[in-house]
């Protein structure tokens, strides 16, 4: 909630929030934005009195790089729980989003394991899929070192997780609900998925297609911004709803160029599940990366307090936030009902806003 509120203030200062909705949005933000689902219970450390974590060490291993909004959000959630506990925390970032090559990922996993051997943590938190594939599975699964994973897309069983020493939070989305929110503004039912060509996105797209769209979802893969532009325009003619997966890893991605391009060339309703993509699509039903970090940190503290890993069940994320893009709504002549506006954060770039 704080991150969405901060993002709104940043948009407002930049002239991106319409005055007639500003008061309503700020009231909703200050009073508590409404999540689409009940929050996932956060595991609490076991103790009648606060445990003493002095001398305890946690190593956080991220699959990606500092500056990637998703993993940065997970780290914010982690820090919000661990700050002030006395735990020593060290960070390893594998950087496999910017370097998706198999050889690089394997070397990053080797390097992360070397850091574990040097740091000797009491608990490891392994974030996102590649940390499982290149670190947890080959080096840590079924050892005596407790592992908490987070950000694993949809299904941890492909890594044979959980294990005797591994638990965590699986990252899920509700693309069918996103599509349901977009359907009133479209004349057809052809769904397209446009995203960066990475191993993680291929896994996500396959699950979406099989689980939610009966194999009928058309997928568009891009690696460069030039490819993205051409494919985006092409998709406007080939599908009725466009789902935007991820932009991380697409070269030359600059908001000053991308936002006007997408707003001007949008012809069909579009949606996303990552909040940083809200400026590019009509409607966003965003996951909370902070939820992943908060839950993982609390689980790690619980382990440090003496709870066996086997007693901490694997869970799925629950928090979501609705964001509506009024620029694209105006382009498509979409009028959102009051019931949606009441429960949403608003994005707009109208000049002259305060």
C-alpha cells in the first residue's frame, strides 16, 4: 500500500494524476487500498517474548539485479521485517534478467554458493525461479541449511520443492480475472500475450495458456524495442485483448518514448499484472512484491526462533491492487464505472495537474 501511495505522489508531482480524482485517490490510499483477496497470513516468530537474533545471519539470493522493480520490491518487504531484529543480512544478486544465457546463470549459481560457504548463513532466502534452478536444486536441497524461497512462478514442484529443508511462497496471478475486467470494453474474445523472450516468461505463458485460455492465447515474443514496436502494432489487428507480460530485458526501454508510443497506438483493451507496467496498459491488476519479501523474512525469523522448516507450509500470494490508466481509457473511449474507480489507483499524464 505504501509503495502504491508513494508511486501516486510521484505521478502527481510529475503531473500524472487528474485533479478531479486526486482527492478520492488520496482518501483511498490513506484509508487503506482494498486488496482483491484476503492477505496471506504472515508467519510470526514463535515466542512469548521477542527472540534474540543477535549473531544470526540470513543470506538473500535474488535471481535478478538491483534496479529491477519486482525484486527491489521483494527486498523492501524483506527489510521492513528484518530491520531492527539484530539479524545480519547479506545480499547476492545473480543478475540473470540482464544476462539470460545458460552459461552465465550457472556461473551465477556457483558464485552464490561460494558466498554461502564464505558467509555461513543460518537461513537462505532464495528469490525467483533462477535462484532455485541454479542454486537451491544443485547445491542446497535436502541439506541441513534451511531455505525459504519466494517469487517462484506458479509451481515449485518442477524444482522438486518443497523439500525437507525448503519451504516458501509461490507466486501466482489471476489472468482470468484481469481478462474479465477488460471484457466489457472489447468486441471479441481473442487474447494475446506480449512479453520479453525469457525462460521465466515462457513458463508463465505456457501456464496461462493451458490453465486459463484452453491453448487459445496467442503469444508474442520480443527481445528488442524495435521488435516490440512492430509486434505491438501487429497485435492490435490480430487479437481483441492484449496482456502485457514484462518489459525487463527489452533493450532501449525509455518511458519518454514508450508511453507516448503505446498510448497513441493502442486500439484494443490491454492489461498487466505488474504495477510498473500501469503507464502502458488500460488496466493493471498488480501483485505485491513486498508481500513475498515480508512473508519470507517472517518465515526465516520463525526458523531462527526454533520452528522446523517442515512446520511452515508453502503458501501462495494473495494481495492485488487495481490501477486504471485514464490516458488509454480516453483513447479507447472507455468510461470506468464508479465501483471500479472507488477501489483503484489512478494513472494519468494530463498536463496541468497538481
